[in-house]
């Protein structure tokens, strides 16, 4: 870093200018490299919240008061802001969003939440989307509200709460973004939405996550969720909608029944469940399709869990025993979120949802009905697969098999459900998926044969005990009276 003596060329800092951008101008004016002037790279995270000694030294060489330099940092401008939040907090180091008109870099633009230049209100750009479409006009109104809310985070808890809700909504709606849902916001064109959907499909759904989204993508997510983030009830309602829309499976129209209203759909589904003899015990704790992974992606799970709860309740009703969603949850004996239970209750009164459940029911029946409740009861206590289960597996397949992972895999395969309620409910989902992908077909078949035999033996034992019980009860005895 340069000596503490003031530099030959003095440069004043602009209101709202970012400290690193200002120091770059100082360095350029004095023909110095940025690290020589400051002792740090321009992209270093230190500029978000520099300490007092650094600011004091910079103040002495630039002639700018330390308080003004502090105000040019993220922490100085937004002391109540949660900088670590992925979609609303700091942008990734080294990849700032810039104004296409060349306005000076602002401290506000260090936040993901800021998508318009605070100076000219043009849409900011970055390397991930250097040539976006012109921003919808309505985005400016949201931008003003965001700036006002950010400025209030120091003194207002409601402002901080709104940003927390916004963060959650943006994260969820991104994975439920369709060309026609949520409905296009005021001024949004189909072309603008299609670009956002394509970007999410390429970079988010495929797992190529970036810490920060391009301002154009953030602008879409922000505008779609800003109003809903105003209060908790509205945010929760939107999150329930998102949970449904995040499930991409769309049944073939030819598979869907031609039911016209919720009443007909419910009656038709009850008749179908009775005819197929699908009972509550046959329904798994989540409805996976044949080609789905053994553990669904997180954003699919809420809806598929809700569908399983709804189908369980209806299957029970179809066979003469009315059941609530809470009762279905109890039968599953697996934790499910309040959101999944709310969504399940909604599905019972929705025509399209009931038609989807009919398709699920047909597929369950085609795959062969198994007593999933019995499987859950029998296997939830097996935390490590016994050595005997691995004895006949070929050496290459069973020599180094993790018996705990095998128990978790057997649970998922036998119950067709979720890790919740099983022997390892908190085991890393990624580790189970990795274990599943590493299993060869022969080993999978062997493990599947083992749990089938286990359930058959258990079922035979229960049947034998039930058969013996009446004989004991009807045994001839002498009556003392």
C-alpha cells in the first residue's frame, strides 16, 4: 500500500459510489496499480466491510473523510442487510453488475437485489447475460420500493422480514417458472419470460448453479414475488402454489379421465380406487414415477408428498373408512411439512389434481400392489442390513457394500417412499443417490429379493398368529357356575 502521505492528484468520491470503484479512479489518476495503492485486489471481499485501520489509512492518502469512505461500503450503506443471502445479498466477488451506459459503479450494485442502475435506471448487465432485452417499465416501480426497503433495514424489522420472505420466494419460484406461470407481470412480454425460463432450464434445473443470477433473471424473480413478500400470509399462499407448480410431470392427456368438476372427479376417483382395490396401506409416502430417481429433487417433493397423502385419504374413504389428511400423515408415520399437508387438502377439491391422482392410481395398480404400510413397519428398525442379506451377492458387488447405506436403500426400494420414517431419515440424500447409482443390476435384484422374502415371512407369521388366536378363544372350558 502507498505511504500515508496524501497523493499528488486528489479525487473526490461521488454520492453512492462504491469504495472500490472510487479507489480505482484514484489509482488511475495517480498512475498506480490498485493493489499498490490499497494493498488488496479490487475484487477482494474486504471492500464490503473494511476495518478501521484500512479506512483510516485510505482517508489519509485520499483526503476523503473516513466516514464518507465507510458510507461507500456495503456494511456502511446497509448495516441491517443480510449480505450472505444468495439471491438478495452480495453478488459474487469479481463479477460485478455494471451499467451499460457507463455510469460509475455504485455500492448498491454490489447486491443481487439491485437490478437497475441507481443513477440512470437502466437494467444492469454482467458476463452471464451481457445483452438482455429492455427491462419492462413496471420494474422501475418495484426497484424504487426495493431501494426504500433496503434503506429501512437498519431501523425497521418489517423491512428485514420482507427481504427474508422475498429471498425464500425468489429461490422457490425460480424452480417453478413456466412460460405462463406465474402470470406475466405488468409490462412483461412473452419474449422476456421465455428468455428467463430458458436460462433457468439450462443453468438451474440442470444443477449448474451460480451464486448470483444475471440481473435480467433476478429482475423477473423479484418482480413476480415482491408483492407476495409484503406479509407472511400472502407469502405462504404463494409458496403453496409454487410447491404445486414446481412439479414438472404432466400426464398424457389420453391417460387423464374426462371429469368436468371436483364433485364428479372425486366420485370417479373413489370408484376407481374401489375397483382397483387400492387401499390406504398400498399408497407410498411419496408418489414417484417409474423413471424417477430413488430420491426426488427437493423442489418436486412437497407436491408428490401431498399427492401421496391425498391418495391415501381417498383410498381409505373408498373402502368405507373416511380419513383426514392428518390421519394419512399418521398412517405414513413419516414427517411431512405443514405445506405438504395444506397442499394435500387443496388437491381433494381440484379437478385437475384429482385426475392426476387417478393416473397415479392406475400406475400403482399396474406396478403391482404391495402393502407399503407393512413394509414401513417391518423395515424402519433395520439400521444395518444383516450379513446374511449380503452372503450370496457376488464378491464384486457385496464385498464392500455399506450396510447402513444398503438398509436405507432397501427402505426406499421396498416402501417406494421417502427417507422420512425410515432407519436413516437424516442420511445425506446425495449419498443414497450415489449408492443407488453405483449398484449393479444383479445386486439390486438380490437386495430386492431379500426384502420381499423378509416381508413375506413377516406376513406369514402374522397370518399364522391370527389363525391360531380364534382357536385359543373357542377352546372348551368348564364353567364353575
